[in-house]
């Protein structure tokens, strides 16, 4: 799994002009991609890591600050652009795997105590955010112990 975590002062996601997820205070917007070889263990490991990353003001984590997260599915994080001009999506998990693992990631965060809002899986979404800092990290489970 791969996540792009951005510190935000607010963020929202809309589908067809209707807001489906929103955080209105300092927190994290997490764009989440699922690799075709991922499983529930990666979801738990990534949720734990992001919940405790000290990305907020005064080097606090979402856990320490009680800050919310907005999680949005983003299969394009596994786009391969090494050859040609058209990205390849062969590393990205198909919907049958990625949707349950996306939901497992969100469930793991909530089990840890996080307030989590989400986008709408598989829909064309518009994401709005005010990036604070800016402070953005890419977290890949293949890089974690």
C-alpha cells in the first residue's frame, strides 16, 4: 500500500457536486493506493504508521492531537510511467481487492481511535484542500519494517 499524507487545515471530497466527506479542522488528507500484492496486514501496518506520524503542529500526531483524517482512494499512485507516455496500471490492485483493503485501512484507523471521513470508492471525485505547511509525506508499506 502507498499513501500520500498531507497536513491540511481543512479538506473535502465531492461527487457530482455533493460533499461526501469533510474535515474542518487541522488533520490529514490521505490518498491511498493499493498494490496488487497487498493484504490486510499492509492495511493495519499503514494505518498504525499514519495515525502516529508526527506531522501536525508542534510535532503532534493525529493520535496525540485527536485530529481527523480524510481518506480517499487513489489507484493512480501505482501508475508506472517508465515506458512511453501512457501510464501503466498493472501494479495497482483491481477493485475486487482494493475496495476491501481500502475499507480495512479505514476500519483499522477507526479501531485505533481515529475520526475518519472518506471519499466514495471508485467514483469520479473532486478533492479540495488547504495544505498546511505545506507538509506532505509518501508512506509505502514496502519501505516499513
